[in-house]
C-alpha cells in the first residue's frame, strides 16, 4: 500500500505526491541513535537527500559516518528515531520486494551451483520458471561469468563471487538497488573493473541505485550525484553533481575532471575535520 504523502500541515499535497513519485529514495531529516550498554550512540543526525528515479547516488564518507546505518534503514532492516524515509514512494518500513540489496560479503550458498545461487530469490518468491532460469543465465553472461553456471562458489575468486551476487540481486528485476560497499573487499583492479560493469548495468537497465562507499574515487566514478557525509555524528556535508560523461569507461577514471571532483570532496572532508579539531566540537 503506498503511504499517503502529506505536507507539514498534515494535508495531502498533489505537488509533493508527484515529487515523491519521481523519487526512488527520499531521506528527510533522518536521525538515528543506537542504544548500547555503554549508552546512546548518535549515528545519524538530521540528514536529508534524495535518489531520483533512474539516478545513481553514492553515499561517501569516512568509517563511522552512518552510511551503512542509512542503507539498512532504507532497506527496512533497522528502525530509526526521527524523520521520514520513503523508498519507491512507500515508507521504508513497509518491506518491499522491488528493492535489491547487496552487501560487502557475497553470501553465496556453498552447496548450490552459481546458477542455483542466482535463482535463489526467485525460489524464495515462488517465481521459478524456465524464463527465470534463462534470465539468470543471461545475467551471468552480463556480469562476466559466461560458462560458470555449473561451478560452485568455492571454485570462484572473490571478484567472481561478487559478480554472481550482482546477478542474483538483478534476477528479480528490482527497480531500486541498495548497495553497501559491495566491492570493498576486492583488490583495486578487480574493483575498478567491477565498477565499469556496474556502470554498464546501470546505464543499460536504468535502475535507481543508492551506493555506499568510503572510496571517494569509486563514488565519483559511479554516481550522478555524491552525498558527502561526515562522522560523529553522521551528517550530510554536501551533495555534489558529478556531470561526468556516460557511458563510464575506465577512461573516465583518468580524466582531469574526475581528479578535480575527488580532490574537491576530499578537501571538504578534511576542511571540516580541521575546523572540528580547532573548535574541539
Ligand atoms: P559507516 O557505515 O559510515 O562506517 P555505520 O553506520 O556502520 O557507519 O556506523 C555509524 C555509527 O553507529 C558508528 O559510530 C558505529 O559505531 C555505530 N553503530 C553502527 N551499528 C551499530 C549497532 N548495531 N549498535 C551500536 N552502534 C552502532
């Protein structure tokens, strides 16, 4: 059931409803505090940003700035304290099927072949069919695993396992992808090649993507817009339009404009850190 869109006075607004429809993800004034045995930990403070439909947005910032927390909230996996988080026009807490989630670890089942791992979500949703099998096979080709259908996860490198995970998340054709540092455990070269594949998939299928990373270059390379966050507590510092050309090939990594954007984001983060050090807050 779509959640009714209301304005600040609590009344439905046609304009806001239309705007919400154009947004894949909308995070507004989000605050989240974890209650731990040592006391409260303020992970995210009054943070707002959007992912428009078909857009690739990267959430970047140093470790502990609340990126994973925001992604888990958008995925409906953990509760939050204040604000609104809408995914595909519905409250993030409603638990949607139109969202694909990918984490850092591939989590493939070792006793299933690569193809059967990719088909797992279809089985869970009761959607197995010969078309689904054909699609899974096609996706394995798309992510660069042609000929690996009958292999087992332990026969694959880390990069190949993440390729299989990517095929698995795409198999049920979710409109929105939530990705939490999916390639961060891989070596730099494998990561860069997987980034090119992911950009190609995004450009081909037009999925909306919210992508968490602590790697500024990766964020700039992949995204249309980069949401820059700072830690303690996690807050949005800036939102940067990349405006880099598509398709994104490895050439884009070498362009001056990419370096300029990466340096600009790094400068923003370091300037904030230095100011914080001076004022001690
Ligand atoms: P990031 O993904 O940017 O590294 P996280 O969202 O993982 O940041 O963490 C943000 C803050 O919340 C950190 O201070 C972290 O220690 C804290 N945190 C994250 N998960 C939990 C949890 N389950 N319980 C308590 N504190 C947590």
